[in-house]
């Protein structure tokens, strides 16, 4: 009897605790599976097995307690043949029944919630996967060794990329761990891009090398999945063109060094162009500078001129005009026939008020590109600054021949005529400019000045008012409206305008005029 009782007790114990333990294991599997999926980004067989086993066990656990659990049989077995129960036993049994109903309700709810939450978790993972990653991932595939020899190409590229990008914590070098090559009817480029999309990579680097009798063949591919704006077209040498090198260079690691430097250069160039497109001038300058440091020898496939050009533009937008000029000068050394480089250097010299050098650069840009409208316009502006109004008008006129509906040029030529005191021609040009650009606040300012010189102060004020309505901080209109108010004896209005003008004026001559007008009104510029 005792053996039977022991067996029955052990069976009851196992029946009581096996299902909860299994349910706990299922829940742990599910939680750990989703942890690996979201945190470790692991979608391997182990993660899939954890999720599947966890789901099935959790559903089985809930199904068991909702449908097949029968604790009443255990009660009958435990109570033997007793036909009557005491009051305390009845109360205890009632509490048991209440708890069991709750367990069944929870199990039924679990049958719904476990599938729903599992599907929601998988859906959430898919959504997270669809979001752009914060990191810039550089995916490096194993280079195919067609001669079955390892020359350390993979290691060289990986080490160079890590060293080049170690200053940028948002840039990650990720190893694919396999070769990319033409197979399954798809080109290596197509397969590289597919792998890049899966891994959320910005760049995929892949290729192959082969040893012949006297030479080595190497093919490198630098795939950019989403090229940033302004990225130059890459040369064929980094788009799969087969390169040859002496076996000695391959064995002495010269080829590996050159390839690794190229890949580091292209990576940093792409990162720099991305920062430039985002108007992060400091970030662009930093990455482009590091890119240029990777260049050990001239190579037309590396587009060095484009990197200097972009860095020059970044310096210019930062307000560092001298460094911008230095970089543009380097561009011109590399590409002497690049008209845009001469144009931009002319703009930079114009900002420095070195109008002779600005004119020389615009002139060179026009030699290279005779229909360069903006170069005519800007050279005209430089002549205008030098008070050589006739040459300015000639350039503006040529610009309008090339582009008849250019409102800015009509405005500029109108200003030049105004400086020559040819107010009628000035008015014709400025009226035409406003027809082409009715919201041109600076055009209203220019026309207001013509009216002022003609002595028509009411129309001058009307135009200055309109200019300031369109651009409330337009300093020059504040200045000249303040001058008119001062001449009319409207002291408070004059002082308000002249103070506003001083806040925005850059031209020393105009600032001096505003200060003189304030002194006339009995008020220094600091008051």
C-alpha cells in the first residue's frame, strides 16, 4: 500500500508542476528570442527556434489549462470515499474552485494574447527593420581568391577602414563573411546591393583577385546604395575594372596597401559628401580632410578635385573665405579647365572686396564657358563695385542677351544706370525686373533710391515701405527711409529706421552714413 501511495503522490506532484514549469520555459524562450531579435539583431536558426518553441509551448500551456486541466479528479482521489464534508472543507473547496476559474480565464486570455503579442512582436521587428539606421554601415565582403591563395586583401581593407573611421562612432565596419560574385543569373553588383539592403549598409565593398603566370589581376567594387547629393561619378577602377599588377607587388603588400587606401578614401569621401548634403559644414570638412590624407599617389579615379571643391564650398559657407580660396586653387591645379572653380573663386575674392582678382577669375570662367550667364552678372557686379559702370552695363547687357528674363540682372543694370545718373534707363530696367519678380524686395529698394534721387520722396517712401513689408530687416531700405524721414523732420521715425539699419549693414560706407544721420538728429549710434 505504501508503494502505491508513494507512486500516486509522485504522479500527483508531477501532474501539478510539469505544466507550470513548461509554461515558464516557453515564456523564457519567447522573451529571450525577442531579445536576440531586437537587441542583438540575430535572425539565425537559434533565434527562430527559440521563438517557435516558446510560442508552441506557451500556447500549449494555455490550451492545457483552458481545456484539459481537471483538478477535480485529484480532489476525488485525495478525498477517497468520504461522502460528507465539514463546513471548513466546503469553504476550502469553494476557494479552490474560485482560483481554478481564474486560472482557466487567464489561460483562455493567454490563448488569445500569446499569438497576438507574438505577431505584434514580429510586426514590430519588421517595422524597426524598415526604419533607417542611425549608424553608417560599411559592409565588407570577402574578396574571392580565384587562385585559392590568400594575399591578405581582406585584412588590409578591413584594417584600413577601421583606422580611417575610428574617429566617427556612427560609422560601423561590418564583415559579411562570404564572397560576392556573379551567380544565379545575377551580377555581383546586384547581389552586393541585395546584401547591403538586408544589412542596412550604406556602402558595400567586394571584389576578387587572381594570380596569373607573371601578373596578378584584381577587381574592386565600391557600391554606394544611396549616393548623397554632389557625389562625383566614381572611376572605372573602383567599379569593377580589372587591374593588373606584378606578382612581386602583390606579395610585398604594395597592391593591398593601395587598395585599402582607395577604399578608405572613397568611404570618407562618401561620408563627407553626406555631411555636406546635410549642411553639416564642420562634419563635411573633417571627413573630406581625412579622405585626402588617404591619397598617397595621384589617381584620376579618386576625384580629388571634387573633394577639394566640396571642402572649399563647406569652408565658404562657414565663412572661412581664405581656406575656401586655397582649396579652390587646388581644384584649378587638378582641373585647369573647370569653369565653375574659377567662378567660385571669383565669388570668394568678391567677398574679400578684392575686385580685380574677382574680375580675373570671372574672365577666365568666361573663356572656358562663353555662355556663362552668372559669370557675366557677377563680373558686372565687380565692375560696379569698382565704379566702372560702363563695363558693368556691358556685362549685364550680355547676360540679358543670353537670359532675357533674368530679373536680378535687370535690377543690377538698373542700379548701374542709377549710379551714372541715367534715371530714365534705370527706371525702365527696374520696372522690368519687378514684372519678372514682383516679390523682389531689393528691387523695390533699388527703385526707391531712383525715386529719391529724382526728388519724388513720396514714391521713394512707398517703395521702401514695400521692400520692408517683404523683408522687415532689409537694412538699406531702413537707411534710406530713415534719411527721408530725417529730411522731413520726423525725428522718431528716422531714429528708429537708422538704428535698425545699423544692426544689419555690412558696407562700411553705408554704416558711416547711418551714424552721421543719427548724429545730425542729436543722437549717437550707441544710444
